[in-house]
C-alpha cells in the first residue's frame, strides 16, 4: 500500500522529506500522504526521527529538502502560526497563566473570531469534551485526562486541516492511557478531523489508527493498516517491532515453490516462507519470526503432528494473564526459549513448570527475512 | 522624654558593647601606642609619619576627611574614636557648644615658640569657649581664584565668574565659602553681620539671587580637590573659585593656570589641632603637634598639602618655585586684604544650607 | 516532653545569632533613629518631642520635590532597565545553550568586580567634554567641537541603568529559564504572532521575575548615592544626597532621620502600589 503515489484528496502530504542536523540524517527521504479524516500514526523507537517529521509539519523545523503539502498546497515558507495544522504537545503545553476557557479561546481570538462567537465555541467545546462549566477552572485543578481533553479541544475548535499529536499519552499512568486511547478515537470521529499521531507504543498505534507508518533510523519501513503490519510485515524490523515474536537466526538450506528450509546454528531445521522483498537463495542468512499465538501447544505429540514445524520442550515458566496467558518453553534439542500463547479454552490451566509439552506451527506462520549483515537486527521479544 | 532616655541608654549600652568588642579584637594585634589622627588629605604625608614613628615609637593611623565629616563623626561617638582632629578654626566653637565633642588644650604642653604668634593668638581667641582654648593652628590657606590666563584674564573678583563671556566655563563649590565670597564681592560684609541674624539673612537672600542668576555660567559645582583639578587641567573650565593650594599644584604643570587674590579679598582659613573629648592618646597628640610644627617637617607638609603652615620659619625650607607662586598670588597688599573666617555662630549654617538647596534646585 | 523541650531549646539556640543580629543591628538603630526623628532642637543640647521634622518635609517644597524627582527618575530607570534587560535575559535563557550561556551571564557580572566609585569614574572618563567619546566623535568628524555628555539627567539614567542591569537580569533569566519551550511553540502553533506570544505567554510567565527585579532595582536606584552625585549636573538633587547633607553637612540628625523614615515609608508605598497595579503579591514574586 503506497499512499504517496495515490494522489487523491490528501489532507497532509510529505514528499521526499529530508532533514539533516549537521552530518546526522534525522529524516531520510520520507514520503507519505494522510487521507482526509484518517487517524494516521507514525510508530518507531525513540530517536527514529518521528518527532522531527511532526515538527517539520507544524513548521518549527525547516526541512533540508523535500516538500510538505497541506490540502494540496506547499507550506514550506509558511510560519507555524499561519499553517492550518495544530499540535498537541507531549506535555500538553497548556498555558498555566490562563484558565481552561482562556486556553481554548486563545486560538479563536488569534483568528479574529468575535467575542460572543468565541464564548459560544468555547462552551460547546467544553461540553463536547465532557467538561461543561469548567471554563473558569485553573489548569492545575484538572486531572491528567481532563487536561488531555482540553489540550485537544484547544486545537480542534480551530478546525485544523490536521491535528498533530506528539505522544500525548506518554505522561499518563497505564489505566488512564488505556482509557484515553478509546477517548481519543472517539474525539477524532466526533470532531471529524485528520489526526497524525506520533508514538513509540505499538498498542497505541494499533488500537487507534487507520494507518500506521513504522519508522526506523530516519526511514519509513512500512506503511499500512494495523492488520497489514501485524500479519504481513515487510521487513524484519517491522516483524520484530510490531507485536511479539519468537525469533531464530539461520541459513537457507533449500528453496522451493512453497517456501524455504532453514537450519539454525544449533542444528534445528524449520520450514518457513520468504516475507521480505528480497529473493532468498540457498546459503542466505535469514531471520525467522513466529508469533506466540501461531504456535500450537499440546500435551501429546498427536496434535502437533499435523504441523509443518514441530518441537518439544519443558515448561520453564507460566505467565498467567487471563486471556493473554503465556508459557515459556525450553526447547529440548537446542535449549532455545519459546514464547507460546495459551489457548483460552482452559485446557492448560493446570500447566506446571517442568511439564513436557509438544509445540508446532505451519510453514506459512514462519516468516523469513533476509539478514544482510548476518547479525540480528531490530528488536524482538 | 523619660522613657526615651531609658531606651537610649539601652541602645547605647548595646552598641557600646558591640563597638568595644570590635575594638578589642582590632587593637589586640597592635601593642605599641597608637595615635588615631583624623585630618585632611596631605596633612600627614607618609614620609612625616615614618620619621615620627621611628623617633617616638608611636604608631600613627591617618584618616582623611573634611570639616563636616569630622564634626559628624565625633558627634556620633560623643567625641571618641580619634585622638587628634584638625577642623578649621571657625568651626570649633559652635560645634563645641552644640555637641560638646572637644577637650580643652593644655597650652603648657604646646611648644608655642614654633608657631607664628599672630596665628596662634588669633586661633586661640576664635576657639575659646567658656574661657578654655580648644584649638591651635596648623595649616592655613585661602579660597581664591584660579584662572587660565590665556582664556580668562578678565576675571579679577568672584562675581566676574558670572560674566556671560565665560558661560559654561567656570566652576565653584556649592558650599558656605562661596556664599561668603560672593557677599564680599558684592560689596557686603557677611562677617560683620554674623551676630545679626536678620541682616545676615538679608545678605544671604541677595547672594542667593546672584548665585541663581550665575548658575547658567557654571559647568558643574566641584565637590572635591580631584574634581576641581580635573576640570581646570582638561581646560573644560577656564576659571574657578578654588583653594590656593590646588591652584598652585596646577601652575606647576601648566604655567598658564594661575591663582590670584580677588580684589574683594581672599578668604582665609586656618586648620587647627583639636583634641576629641574622649581622646585616648593625649600625650601622643601633643608629641605629634610639637613634632610637625618643626620648620623642616612643616615644610614637608607644605610640599604635600600645597599650603603653608603656622610653623615659624618653615618657609625657608619650602622649594623656591612654591614660594614664588605664593608670592605672586599674595603681594603684601593682598595678604592684608585676606578676610579671615571668624567663628560661625550657631544657627547660621542652617540658613546657609537652605540657600544652597534653593540654588541647586533652581533651573 | 523532654525531647520536645530539647528541640525547642535547639531551635532557640539556632535562631539566637540571627535574632541578636536583627535586634542589635537592624531594629535597635531604627528605633533610635525614629526617636531622633521625633525630636526638635530648641537650643544647644536641648531637644523637645515634636513632629516638626516630618512637617518640614511637606511644607518645604524643595524637599518633597527632591523626593518626587528621585522617585520619578528611579521609576524611569527601573522601566528602562527592564526594557533593556528583558531581551537580553530572553536571549540568555532561551536562545543559548551550555557554555555560551554561562559566559554571557558572567559578562553581566563583570561590572561588579570593581567598586561603584570606580565604575562611576569610568563613566566620567568616557563621557566628559575632554573624554574618550567626545574625542572619538571629533576625530571621526561627527562633531565639530567638544561634546559634553556629563552633568545631566540622561547621564544619571545611563549610570543607574548600568548599575542595575544585573539585578534585573538574574531574576528574569531564572524565571524565563523555567518557561517551557513548548508553551511558546504552542502559542505560535495556535495562531499567535510574536507580539501576542510575548504579551499573553512570555510576560505573564515572567511576571514574578519582572516584579522582583523591578522591586530590587527600584529600591537600589532610590537608595543610590554616588551615581546621581557624580554624574548629575548642577541641578541634580537626589533624596539620599539630601539625607546625607542633613546628617553630615548640616549636623541636622533630626531632619535627616525623619527623611530616612519618609524614604522608607514612601518607597514602600510606591512598591505596594506597583504590586497592586500589576496584580502580584510580594510572596509570589520573592518566593
């Protein structure tokens, strides 16, 4: 899915965007478009350049080369206060010297909206974010989640072409963060505005977004729907970064029409399918990723028997977490550890440490990516 | 007033304790006898102090000041903190009557043979309160006119400083000598009116009008010898009412700058030796007085201060060029014409102060 | 019981030096001064209690005009210092990083390595008719004759602002340092221009620093003695100089003491008015 080439109504578009700080390349030829009404996330580890992109879109940074278009018009020489996009800052940047209503009214007054309209708009915004009558309150009197909503409302009353959000949930505690994910998504559809969301937290990106761009070292690795990224990663980095995976490193022994056979240094042999863009040949170094939920676990060998890849081992740890319970299994032959999702049937509720189990997965569930340097790359679990 | 007195005592006791602890700490290091001298710049040059210390074993601590500060300092401590002070002879009796800060001089301990007797007698008369003498003469000089002969040869008297020809090019102090000088120059005799307040007020009113009128001519009122010398040396001003000693210093650098006795007479002052009421080194003080009045030592002081002393025969030891300058300023007739300050009666200074405030406030 | 007594004793012992200091060197002298200000000399060494010295201030136009002039010039000097110090402080606090920041901050301190007297004489050497600037102007042909820049109110202002700069820069840099960059960015992002961001975000944030800087500078300027005396012209009057004159030259401690208390009261009133007008509280600005 290549959004940049699909030239219909993008609210926001970046073309061959590049940004250097001295000799350091923070953003390296990034191109993408955000369709109208989209919830678009840029997901990547810290330092990958995602904030730089956001700041360039907001106008706080000048790109070294490339172009930024908002509603089809280049905004390269437009200062931040003239750009029809607004930003929700990481620490919200609510103005502490103003009360809630004044914070929301700030942008409206700057737009020259007349007084009575301003207060009408402020009041309706307060109502929509569930804080009616809180206009006179001091910012510090609000809870974290309420502040969040004010910060977003302050931008949305201006009806921007797009709202840029710079990890706004990072400072919240876990429970509130979970709640705000839902809230944000709700607000987006309520105000019907395009969101560009920056985060290093994959669950935030996957839960809320229509499209996610995975970024690493200044480049976009892959743009797609959350499902796309999860089930069809294009690169080893995406496979490792999005969701969790078991990973092996090995060399290709055989290539045929259905896939490849790989053997690891420990002498374990797997069937897998090539997933990256590169063609794989015999002798290539590869990384194989298998998601924990793709692994079938059984007490006896018969169930795992139908699977293309089979292993057995002993449970070394049970991580019970309701629907997301896992087991950690030490593989018998190589001594490697596997992360296995436990079915929700309750069949394994008595699983004990030291118990022998049989594991298996289909060839199609094992994704192989070329590993050019022969080293492990990216982060996996 | 009763409880005030009680409170004042407490305040004084506490401050006294604080001050004395400080002094003990301070003086603990110095074992030798010390003479704390409060004087004018140049009156106790280092060379003289060194000879005295070597000869007597008495250590001399010199503090430079002026008339008003000397009186204020002694008033604040009730006459303590110094062992010998040098106020002008006309400022002694009023301060003694008002603040009781001095101790009478034991004339038998003064080697009066070293002093010019007319000056000694004059000073004794002017500093006598209730039959006791409070001062003996040391350095004398005048307030005269110092002019740049190239550019201001027309100035002969104080009021000539107000000639529009020299607008922005003259300077004088805004202090009582200026009031007195202008009064004489305007044909009045302020000293004769010292004991007639109404008449004196009348004279001061006229002087005030003149000084306000003259203000546009003044570049700045000088406030210290350094400021005066800088103004004349840089030729930013061409004429000044000035101390003769400062004028002679400038003549040595630039012969165009000369000091003249004004036609209405220079104003003569004599700085004295007086003992603070709580002096702690009276003997050392007398030793110092008798030491510095020796002609040779007195000549050294003249070199440093720029002014002559009441020491008999010290002129002979003063450098020839200095004597020549003095003689040029004061031919015998001009010496006779000097108006010597009589003691200031109490209350006049307050009147003069307001005159000066109004002159300064005038546009 | 025992421990709390011991703790209280400890506290008293800890505070004792401070209390003695305050009592002996601040409170007692002030009470003494107050008593002096409330007496009138009727004859040599005879005094009577009276308010004559305070009445003198209000009945003699010269005195209250001197005070008014001092106050107005101090307020102007404070405003001017703020105007110059604000951009400087903003630059130091927000635009610079690391070593350069410390260096510039240190530069503001440099004038304080010499005494006030030397600093003032420095200005005199520069500004006088036969001084450096006058000569440079003549040499470059910008002036035909010597230019006198000393002895007027503008010169006093230059001297006062120069002396006060550090005391304005320090609190401003401290408060501006605590201003998050994102607040300024948000101000722009939401459509504000430079002026509105300055007016609605930066200045309100810096207000405690502005107020404390202004109070310090105003009090220092009002109490300055050397600068107005040495740089000021023949008509220059300064209230502290008037107090000095009363105490030292006129031997009128009574009037001098009364002036001292009037200065304290009137300057406090001016500061209080300033706080009311800017809707700040003292504890907020000094805390």
